[in-house]
C-alpha cells in the first residue's frame, strides 16, 4: 500500500500564509541500517543537513554530549541517523551532573526552507530525563529567534525498549529559515539526559506561491459515434453488431525502458501467431490458450505494448481482458496516448477492482478505462502491471474505442496533454476533528511528479479560482493526507491536482465536506466510542512500551469504535489516532485546551465521578460553571459534558442536587456512567442475571425524570463509561465470564442506542494489568498481553451488522424476556433484526418476506436459511444476540425452550492426513472419517473443493447415531503444480439448524521419474527445484537462500523435515523456523543472509547453487543424491575481501523423523566418549547442552515409524552440533569450525552426508 501523509492545518488552512508541504528535511538515515523512527514512506527532501553542537554561552552543551553527538567519527550524525535507540552509538549522552543544564545544537539545512515542525526524541528512566525544549531559527546562523517551545510530559518511561520518546513542537506560524537551534534542558532532579534523535519538517521556501498551471485550451464539445478502433473481430468478446472502423491497427511490444516487457513468456506468447502480434486482437478472451498472452510464472513484471491505429482518432475508452484467479491477475492498467509515437502522455490509470475473479472459467474478465474527455492520438500504449500477490499475469484481449476527428476540428485542442484526467479525491471524516483525503483511486499514473492539495470555502473546479488556497504538496507515492482542525458545522471543498514535467494540471474534482457536531448521530456506528488511554489511565496501571501502545492502536482501528476518551491530548498521539481514523475527547485543563484547539478536539469533560471524591452536587455545579467559562474562552466551538456520575441511588441524589444548584446552563451534554450492579437499586427482567444491560431501561427513566424536573429534558445524553470487568473477585454485578461480558456489552450498546444516547464510551479497550483479584485490571476487550477477548470479536461483528444502520422500531412479537429491535441499512435497504433472550436459550419461529435469511451469531458465524413459502423460518437465540438479515423486518411468532444439548452436536470430519502424497505406486485417493455424535440419523454431503469453492468430487454418507464411517474421494487430476491445495467440506441438517464444516488439505505429487526438474507449489510464485531418485525426493528453493523445503522418502511417502504448506509463500518473513535453511555469518554486513537468492547450475544428479556478497564472501552449495537414501551437501566459502574475515557457515534443520516427531519415543544417538549415548526426544524443551562428540555423526531414530536419519560430518570441518528440541521437530544445528578466519582468496569447505533408511 502506498504511504499516507499528515497535514496539520490550523492557521495553515485559515491563515494568510500557506505551508505547501510537510517533508522531512534533516536527512535522518544510517547507511546499512533501517530506521525505527520514521516510516518507510515518510516524504523527504534531500537537503544535506549537518549538525553542530553549541559549546559556548549560557546554553552550552556538556562535554560528554559534544563528544557522543559527534559520532560516528566526527560526522555528527548520531542524532540524524534515523535511530532512536537502543544502540548507544546512535544517541547523544549528556555529562553526569553537568555544569550547564542544557544540551544545545544547531542544524544547518544548507538553504532556507519553510519550516512547519520539529521533534526531539529522548530517553526516560530513573537517572535520565529531559524537560523543557525550545526551538529557535535563524537565516544567517548568528541571530536566532524563538519559534516553538514545549516540555516532555511527566511519567514517561523508555526503560523497557530503550527507544527514545518523541516530543513534537509544531511552529505556531510558518517560518522560513536555514538554521534551527535546539535547546533541550535536563529535567530538574535528573543527573543526566540522553537525546536519541532530532528532526525538522517543512517545504521548499516559497513553494506556497501560486502554482504554475498548465494552460488548458477548452476543447469544443463533439458528438462521438463510438466505434471499435483496434481491429478485433467480434469473437466471444464483443457484441456481434458493435460498430467498428477498419483502421488496420497493429500491435508492437515495448522492450526497452523502465516499463519494458521483460517477461520472456509474455513476449513469446503475445507475438502469436507467427510473430504477427494478433493474439490480443483476435476477439477471443479464452478459453483456449493460443488466443492469450501468458506472463512468466513468478516474479514482477509489466506488459507494455503499443497499438498503432495508422491515423489520428479521438480516443474515448480502452479495455483489457485478464484472467483473474487466486493465482493470476494484474494490479494496475495505465493508458498513454501519442500523436507521433515518440512522446506519450498518460491519460489515466486504474487499479484492478478488489476481489475481481473470473465469472466463467478461463474467460478473461474485462476492466475498462474510460477517458473523461476524448483525446486525439494515433498511438495507444497499454502499460499493465502484474499483481504482486499473484503468481502470473495472463492477458486475453485488449481493445480501443473512439471515432474520427470531426471535419475541420483543431487537433491541438484535443491533444492528450490537454485531456489529462482530473484527480478524483474522496474524504472520510474523523469525528468533528479532522478529515482524511484520499486520492488512491487515481491509480498509479507513472508521469505524475507530485500531488498538490487545495481548499476553498465553496466548490471550485480550477485552482485558479478566487478563494482557493494550497495547503499541501506530496510526492507521487503519497495518496492520502489528514487535515485538521475542522470547525463543527463549517463546509469546505478540497481538490487535488497532479504535477507533471510540463506543469500542474489545474482542473480538479473537488470533495466537499461539512464537519459534523461533536456528538451528532446519524447511524448506529456514530454512537460507538471507547475509553483508551495511551500511557495508562487507571489505578495500579502496569506500564507498557511504545511498541505495545502502537499495536493496541492498530487493533483499535479494526473495531467500530471511532472515538476515544483520554485524559490527555498530546498532538503526536492524536496524529497517530487520526491516521487510523479515530477521533478523541479529553478532559478540561489549559494544556488540553491548547492541544485540543489546535488538533480539533471539540468535546471535553468537566471531571470524572465527582460523587466519589467528597464533593457535594451543589459545589460541583459551581466548579462546572467555572470550567465552562474557561473552556469556551479558549475553544469556542467546544462542548462540555458533566456531571459524569453513576446510576445507583446515591449518584442520582448527587445529580438532583447538581441540577438544583442551577447547573443546567453551564454544561452542554449530560454524561452518566452507565454501570449496573446487584443491589436493590437495580431492576432486571424475569430470569435475567444481575448486571444485565436491560436494567438500563428503568435507571435511565429515573435520570430523565430529574432532567425534566429542572427543565432540561431536551439536553443530549452520552455515557463516557459503560462496561464490565471479567474479574470474578468482588465483581459488582456478580458472576461474570468473558462470553457473558461480550453479550452484555453488545446488548447494552443496542439498548443505549434505542434509548437515544449520542455517544457510548465502552470502558475500556485494554486491560491495565494482570492481577486476577483486582477488578480494575480486567475491563478491557484486550487482555494485558494484547490478546483479543470475545468482546473484541463481538464488537467487530456488531459494527459490521449495525454500524451503517438506523433504528426503525422494536421487533413485533418481542416481550419482557424476548428482546428484538429492527434496524435498516439505508445503503442496501436490507433489514437487520437483532434478537436475544438473556435468561435462556430459545428456538424461535420467525416470519419475514419469503426468500433467504442470513443468520449471524454474536461472534460472526453465518448461515443462510431458505424460508417457507409463508416467510417463516426457525433458528436458535439466547443470551448472545443473533442478527437476522432479511429483505423485510422479521417478527417473532413463537418460541420453544431449547433442550439441554449434547456435549457435541457436530459431525466430526477427520482426514486421513492433512497432506496426501501421490505418485508412482501410491493410491490416488483422499480419505476422511465422519463421526455422528448426535442422537439422530444424518445425511452428510461430503465434497472436495478448490480454494475458490468449486466442487471437484462429492458423495453423500448416511450416518446412524454414534456411527463413524470412512469415506473416500478420488484425487483430482494434476493442475500443473507439484503441490495443490483443496478444501474438504461437509454439509448436513442438524436438529435445530443447518450445519457445515470444512478443513484444508494438500496434495503433493511426487515426480514420475528420477532427475532434476523445476516445479511450482501452491501459495508460492517462484520455481522450486526437485531432485529425485528411486528413494528420495528433495525440494530446494534457490530464491530464498537455497533452503531445503522437503525431503520425501518415496518408500514411505513421508517428509523428514517440517514445512508449513499454508505459510509457504511467507517463509522468508519467518525468523528461525521451518525446513532446512542456512546462512553465512560475518560481521559488519559481510555475510550472506538466509533469504539471499542463489544462482543455479544443474548437475546430472543434483544442483549447484551460488551467491555472493561482493567484495566480502561467496558461497557455493552443491546438493546431490547418491542413491540408497543418501543425500550429500558440499559447502564452500570463498573470501573475496582484501582483508581477513572472521566468518562461519550455519545451518538450521527441523527434522521429523519418519514423517512425525514423536515426543518421549524418538531416540537420538550421540557418540560421546567413544560410546553411543541414547537420549529421548521431548517436544518443546529447546536447547539441550551435550558433551563434545567423539566422532562425526549422529542418529535420529523413530521406533514407532521404523525409520532412521543419520548424518555424517568431519569434526575438523564442523563444531559439535547444537541440539535443540523444537515443538514437533528435533534440530541438529550445524556450524563450521570455531574461530574460522579466511584470508584474502582463501576458502573453507564442509561436507555433510545424510542417510535416510527404513528399519525392519
């Protein structure tokens, strides 16, 4: 995904001076290292920035800081290396108890820039803390003036990860300067400070001036009688009567330049028949292969070709037909036009529609690119990029449409450069705070140099119109940005332009947005909010690292909760929220007013549960009045909520006295904490447990009585805390389980929406600790370790089902124990009826419009039901809500209590093996055992399906109660892969509902004859090499370090090493695990990594693989089969360095002797002290230290499988194997002899021999 940008508007949007960009200006990078401070897509301007330390005056730096900041080697890059720790050499360390309390330094940007913000990262622990920070700027490096200031917050800690914590300081007004001085003061009481990184952002000075726009002549409207211009016959692609012009169009492939067609197979097949290049112009989009162009299998490439129409035409649209499957497809399609065949102009690009798949097998799917305005051209170039997640691109057909130029038309008015498409921008609001602008739908036009963002208070079509102001400029890779703050109720129009080599195309497709009020509600999803506190916020909170906090934000972004409540409002954290589409509310206080006003926070709390802090309701009313005056003075558009008390009797007494003291006029929103309990204050429906959210109906009625009594019945209501702890020690509602908590939360959110609440903030998102006896630690939807509880999943389903819906009315047939509410999705006009019974599980008969009903459980399981002709259907519901999706509202007709269910009411599906091995001498069948645990006779439909759901084989099995039966299906014919994936599925009718289940299995096809071949495996795009003889079959992956993926014994059909076929494509992203991999270890980047691609040379009985780290080391691995179960590996390391290199060759294998590692049974035989010592394998014990070997071999034996692996090696070439008991595998890790050093030109050679044998 292409990166996003971030734009804080503030005065930037509404002031007179505009900052045009937000680029990193300080060249923060460390050669050979990745950055852990800046995202990979961070927009940058290369400035050549340098840093110098201030050593004189009142703000002089300490001597130790001047020394350490100068690293490495006096270059002063320690604070500009993109690293904020944990390495010590990437940071500046102040002296211990320095004479001056400052560390000051100046960054020289080498020329003036328009500056927008600066950031300092610092370490925080018991003895290292930073405090106040001041930023000054200068044009001449001599006279500095203040530009920004701030202070690190209290309570920060980086002890866990040693990564500096940021303090961002935005400039209140745009500043143009070359020099930026930082003055960082050590925190009072701290003996030292450590500064980890610094950075400055801004833009080219003066770039906010009016853009140099391309003069676009207005092309006269012209009537087009559209015709096909590309010469395709109708075939099976075009309507028989479609109009066409005989242009004599020809196709030629582009083979030079950055977008050349480098796929040899694409060029070969795309030139058919006989070099005429008509295969894509033959009117056929499949199914036969000779009418299509096939790209190479694996790798990344373009298909670029040009149609010569032989004359100039007005082009209106173009299309491609592509095979779209799980393994085949394209990513982007760009169209370029030219009058002379030399200069091509991009007139549009389009991304492959998400989820596009062939509607008919092997018939290419069309994707059309329609020009917004006809453009005149003779040459039409297609530039099509293979999808990186697909293994291959197959093009079936292409076509162009248009018409002749009108008689006497001015061709220049229709030139492609004057007909470029406008950049379409869309937006999504982030509460009332901010707006995300997104122009990713523009595709990936290759000729765009940058994008510019504009704003106006009224709609506009050109950037030259009055009132249009530029607010940002971004590199071509950036496709979205965030604008803030917004003002509730104000409307703005936003447009994006593309900048090309010849200038900026000035026409826009604007997006208009009106910022909603802070608590506006249109749909159910608008109400959903949650408490989440970066850095903690509850009692006895256990501290977490920044990385954990960031992961939590990512998990929160996957929920329907799009507003958080937080005690603080640090801009750098609010930015992280906004980038994830999450708004915030915060508490009263000057710092929050300042931060919130600048970041668009418009909802503030007066306090929290004052009734628990010894204050009377009347006194609190006075305090709220004071807070309201101060808030409105600082943030005029803000709303204040109060009094934030609970629902029990004493809390409502407080609320009454609060109102009686005249509080009504001094707050905007009534806030109640909707906690329920098990005291006499709370009333629940018959049979419902205490704490059930249905108790809110009675409690909220009491609240409304008080509001009405004091003339405040119309005031909007929110709750900033509603939730349940799943701690069962002193739980205020009684017994609680994670599943009950999930049901209570979902039901409570629906009830509060029905009751008219504007916002409901669940308390809370993330557990604050792990004390099982402390209720405050267990309110979260995530546990302390970030693991998702049932409530997390239930909230996701709630958002998917009701998030875009509006509430219509209670379900007909509901009563005091069977609850139901009808919601409607205005976008789809479908109805969702949500139903539950909090006392017991019921089988309900429902009625709706005849047709299909989808039943969705609280945690997202779906099943479809076909109604009876009268619209009736049956399903089960209970304490966990069930969603009924239908074309009309559902009503409840009758209910029957569900009898006690058996321990298992699902048919068991157990395949014989998750991997079916076929080949010479082996059965071609897939077997599975079906078990019926129920008391009914069931007819079970068993089918074998492709991953796309196409059935390949099926049978019906009748199972009596308690019966088990093995069923067999034939293995499908090979699909061109040595490894195929399938789904084994069952469907049947249970007592109360329809049932289904499925499991994944793989079919591995062994080679038909000995030799070395290449092959493809499902889920991995690159070729693998297969070595076969009469005994063994070995699969090798040269593209990922030459790792050995499989060692099959053809006699037993078992693989002797672990390979997760479902994760095959991502093995290179998994550290330390699976298969047999190796690497060359050497310091300072001189080694060869485990995923380095190796070149291959075929041998009669094996392969030779080679890789090189130029100027350092080269490795050659020769793998050969010797017959009778013997596999040899010869490794050679060659020094290509001009100096002596310390190095080693390391191999990590994971053995499954006999096909499966059996704990307590498998035996390891080790030569110790001249004798053989046997050790049993125990799964998961990890490192097992052993004495030195007295001989160069080891044995791994499976008594249960009657199988043995032996490895022989030289003790002169290798050190003692490291023994590791893995989970489900046993590892003998091999490494070259200790203290290996290679002089220039010197080599090391090592030989390993495996023998795989069956035992009698």
